[in-house]
């Protein structure tokens, strides 16, 4: 459920950034999810999150979402 919620919040944040809408509530929700994942051992995600949180713009967002995608890639 955490990963599903994170995906929903990332989509919402993407839309808010592109449409230049207020994203403060979404950022709070993402932070809550990231902190829960950090407690479960996803420590590196917190660093990528801090970068996005400190500068919530398109470039930081894409870096964060690319990082999450890399976490889920499987080497074959």
C-alpha cells in the first residue's frame, strides 16, 4: 500500500508542478510515506527526498522519480 500511495502522490506532484499549483499538502504526504519507507530500510530514498523537498521544481522532481524507478529495476 505504501508503494501504491507513493505512486499516487508522485503523479499528483508531477501534475501540480507542471500546472504550477500549490503542492505543499502533497509534499507533506510524500514525506510521511518516505519516512515510513525509511523505517523499513529504504534509507537512500530519504536523501533523494531531501533534494526534492529543498527545491520542489521539475528538475528535482524528475531526479526523485528517476531514482525511485532505479530502485525497482531488476538486473537480468
